[in-house]
C-alpha cells in the first residue's frame, strides 16, 4: 500500500505529466501554424512521450492499490503566443528543470517513507529527466548558434524532422 504522503506526491506528479503533455501539444500546434514542419513533429512526439510518463504513474499507483485522481489544470500555462523559437525552448527548458526538481523531491519523500518500491520506480523518471534536460539544452544551443540566420533555421527545422524520424 502507498502511504498518504507518497499517494499525494505521485498524484501531483501524474497531473504534472498531463500538464506537460498539454504544454508540448499546445506548442506543437502553435509552431506548426508558423510553418516549422520539423520542430512541430518533435513537439507533437514529445507530447505523446509526456502522456506515456503520465500513464506509467497511473498504472503504478493502481498496481500499489492507490487512488488515481486526475485534476483539470485550468489551462493557464497554455496561453503562450508570439514568443520566439528561443523563448519557446527556454520555457520548455525551465519547465523540464522544474519537473526534475519535483522528481528529486519525490525521491526524497520515498526515502523518508522507506518506500523502496516507489524509490525504485522513480529511478526511471530520474534517468528520463537527465535525458530531457540535455535534449532541450542541445536544441537551445543550436538555436543560439543559428541566431538570425534564416537559412540556418530552415536547415535546423529539416534536421529536426529527421531527428524525429530516426528516434
Ligand atoms: Fe518532460 O518529462 Fe515528463 O514531465
């Protein structure tokens, strides 16, 4: 059985993953309208990944006899328009860093509660956050490098399409 603290923490996290999925989805849709064919594929794809993160938590909570509660987020974070590509990925980078802090906090609680099953389960998320932060940072670095070069941006968008296909 899950302790009350763990149940609360995992519930929060599954709702954050759902919000993450919506955030990436919203950005994908917005960037698609701007004509970035490759970057939008990457973002749509990532939205699906975030949904998988959420599902993993739901299945785990159920497996441990917990209670799955889905919260309606209200949609405030989704009101992002007219940001540059750099600002968009900056927002995603900050978002992923926030998620990493929250995962770390959950790991800490699992140790306090001596819930080693949950501790073990969370290690997948720890690994995932390392990858995700590195990936978004790599994209940000490229955007920085390209600067105002429109040709470079075009090629980068093309690259992102291949990146998505090869995943
Ligand atoms: Fe982006 O990793 Fe889940 O939230």
